[in-house]
């Protein structure tokens, strides 16, 4: 079968992509499974690869195909297959081909361990149209397997990378800054950035880790919180190239900072969507708030978009502390505070996450937007400060 088998010519005006409604996102996240063959120390979602209960509850192949067809019919352009580890699904190749036949571009987020010659050949013959995103946790077996807690993970990861390189399949690498790989991070970043698919992109390593999105275990949450870098350590990493950082942040702050007000979802959650492994539609990948979930087993993506996304776009914060601080703070953009993170930390959508607040204030202080000890929600002349930053960074 050739790539030509996946080309369908249509009149543009008759295509669902032309008629995509305002509520329909360009991309839909598809969380094929929460199970993973890694047991990473920092992960906010993973279940064991052999979790029988989770596997039994996961959508069947025919159910995923129905959802993918609905996505294509609505005019969604790209689906991202993620997890857990999506390649654990025995029907992964079948679902991938089905999505590509529908004309959907496919972004695959994987740890790379289960990339086989057969799968690599398939991706070479029928390209996904999006670069794979692959997680890397160490250059050496010792560091990688201390993070993944899975013997043999490093060798399997390197084998998967080699298969992609041999077939010239584009991919980008992402990582996480953790105690086992902290000392080798500069070397790891240099190795990753030398890969053909990176093409000048910086190697991104997560460091301000999210807690468990299902709020399923306080023990794991304490472990994850203990892996987070301090705001000062995070700032030192972010500003390793100080001139470039200040120049880029000057333009960023001019576009994306300013008080968000009482509007709760000031992010892209009202313009995206996610289907979890069990067929529930959510406003975004990290959010698992029960009252904002829609069961696709008893409905459609079209209806889910109307019910969920319409609702989140109109939601307002009610928590007095949030209204006093976050609603009046001009560090939106610098701060990662959002309803999903508030939910995972506190079980509510509108409670400030103190750690994220501290990280944002550290960055703002470095950029000269705040004086020592100053709180951003009390600043009145924030627009003048942003203009001054822009002038200094020009």
C-alpha cells in the first residue's frame, strides 16, 4: 500500500475543514491509555502497563474509530495520540492508519521504547504529517532508568530513535529535569538539539511538575512536589542565555501579560479538547474535573463541544482569594496558574497555586517588572512597566 492510497481529492468548499465551526478545535488530544511501560518518578498520569482494570475500561477499537470519524467530519485537522504510552495499544497501527485514511494529521507522543522496525516502516510509508514527540530522560542507562524505574528502558529508547533516524522520520525530543539526570542535562540538551528534526529548536525540559491530574494518591503527589526545582533554581535555568531571554520575554510580555479578571479559563482550554482513555471528553489534556466531563459513549464530539467548551468559556471564578490575587495580577502568561493545575493541587478550579505564583514572581523580578517583595496583583502601573521592558529589550 502506498502513500497515494491516503490521498483524496475534494472541492475545498465541500470539505469539513472549510466549514469548521467556531467551537471546533484544530486539534484533538486522544489519550489512548493511561497505562505506561515506564514508571517515571514525576509522571502525573501513568498507570502500570499491566493494570488489568484500566485495560478493561479502555475504549475498544471500534469506539475509537467512531470518535476519529466524528473528529474528521467536524473539520478537526490533527489528532495527538498520547497516554500513558499510546504504543502499548495492540491496535495502535490500525487506529493510526484509520486516522490517516480520514485525512487527519497524527501527532504521536511516545517514550519511543515500543517503536519497532514494522512501525517505523509504516510511519515512513504513510507519514503522520506531524513530527513525533519523544520523551528522553537520560543519556545513560543509569540516569534514564533511575527516572523511568524500568530496566532496559534506555536501550529500547535508543533503538527506537535509531529506527526513526534510519528512515528519516521527523521527531523532536523533550525531557524533564530530575535529580538522576541533573548533572548531565547540558550534555543531554546538546545531544538532543543535534538531532535532524530539532532544526534549531531548543531542548525543552520540564521542571515545574504538575501533580496527579486524577488526584488519586497523596503519596505520589508529595513525591512529585519534592522533585520540583525552587523558583530560584528554575530562574537560573531559564536565564542561562540572559540577553536572549530578556529580548524574547520583552516581546512575549507585551502580547500576553495583563490581568485576567474573573474569567476562569483564560488559556486555550475553550479552544481545544481531549478524549481520555475511557471515552470522556474534557476541555484540555491536564483537566479531569468531573463536572466538566462529557461521556462520548452516550453522545458525540459535536455535542461535547457545545456542552463543555461553551461552558468553560463563560465560567467565572468565585473564590475571594483568587479574585483578590489572580484576577488582578498582570503576570498572566508568565504564570502557569490555570484551572487544571488548581484542580490537581486543591480539588477546586479557582484556588491560587502558590508554587506557580512564586515562579512567576521570580521571573518578573528578574525582568525588572517587580521590586523585591512586591506583589504583582497590587501593581497599578503594569502597562508602563511592560513598555519599559520592551524598550530595554529592543
